[in-house]
C-alpha cells in the first residue's frame, strides 16, 4: 500500500461557523480571520494505492461553479486536483474508486465536471462510493443543509451509472486493511476510512476533526447538524486514537496534514504534527 496527499487548494469559511460556541478571542489565535471574519482552510484529499485499487478519498470543490458561488468561498492557492495527482504520476483516468466521506460541496465538487455544456464524471473509469442513508439526505436535504448539497455535484453521479453504495456497518472492513467508521453529528452517515498501514492506523478525519484546534471537545462546528452527537463521536474516536497511537489525517487544517495525540492531566491534547510523507515506510 502507498498513500499520497492530494492537495486541491484552499478556500475560506466564516470563522465563527467553523468554531461554533468557542469565542473568537480563542479561535482567532489558532486560525486568524481576515477583515470579513473569514478563515482559510485546506481541501486536502488522500489517494490510496492498494493492489489494483487507486482510491481517491474526497476531491475538493471543483471548478465548475459560477463566479457568484466562488465569491462566497474564495478558492485560492496554486494547488489543483489535476496538478497534485500529476505530481505523484497519476491522472484522473487512473482512479478506480472515488470514496466520498460525504456529499458537501467542498468534499465532492471535483466529482463532476462540465464538458461541452454537460455535467459528466471527472473520473471516467472510477466507481463512486457513498451509502444509502447519506445519499437520501443529500438528494432530499433539510433547509439548513441545502446550501451544502448541490445537485450538480451529486445527481450526475447516479445518472452516469458509476454510483455504488457501501453496505458495511461501523468498524467493518470494506477492503483489506480499510475499515469504515460512521459519524452522524456533522451530517447523516459521514464515512471515515480507517487504514491499516504497516504497523499503524491512519484515520481520515473529514469533518469530524477539521483541524488540530478541533481536538478540544467543545470546538464543534456550527455547521454540524447534531453537535451533541459530534461531541460523543469525537470523544470516542480520540480515545481510540490515543490508546492505539493512531495517526489522524486532517482534511481542512490549513497548515497540518497529520497529527498524533496524547493523554494529559487536562485531557487529550495534540502530541505531534507532520506531513504524511514523513511517516516511515510511506514509499512516496
């Protein structure tokens, strides 16, 4: 198995929304806001090369939206999905499976592109993976979450015939060395890949843990549909991570790709941060 960080660029979100009930006097030290209270966040994805599989976990927001949409979220930086894949010797046609942790626009927007006026899959040879519960939530969204589930990112996947549904239970193995963890706090049935790599476990955290600042339990996003469930789910995962010395892969942290945790007298705290490529035996 080989793992590659796939950077698709940065974007901005409201600092208060991303940090929930935490006062700005605290979170602004972790991720300083601009004059409009917007903070920069990464859209960091993961490519898993495993036997004949080349699995892309999430794919950023894409580039097919209009100027008004991008004006709200201000995508920036030199990284793109295509450029990052190419840096590791891959193209979009090399991807066999697109694993979507959930269908919010900043995680699945790169799934679909506009070609000759039509919306078509960006990964023409890949299967796209979600689960039934989350799919139903995405195509029939509540009013609060509707702005995150964009039909142009979602429905063309089904229309293409490339959509597949996972049937695993929480903690079950999907493929050899890849288990799936489900979380319902952020959105219905978000899926986190838990990867056995050599002698360690790497958890792709998606929006359960957007950044190292969110390790603290009260730091729960206002975007979460069920914040109390997030508290419970995050607490459980963090304790597992400490007990088993997991590596956490961070999708949105603007500076840190990976981290480990430690138990202290004041609770679970950050232990170390590092790049994925620094892990011994990464073969990248």
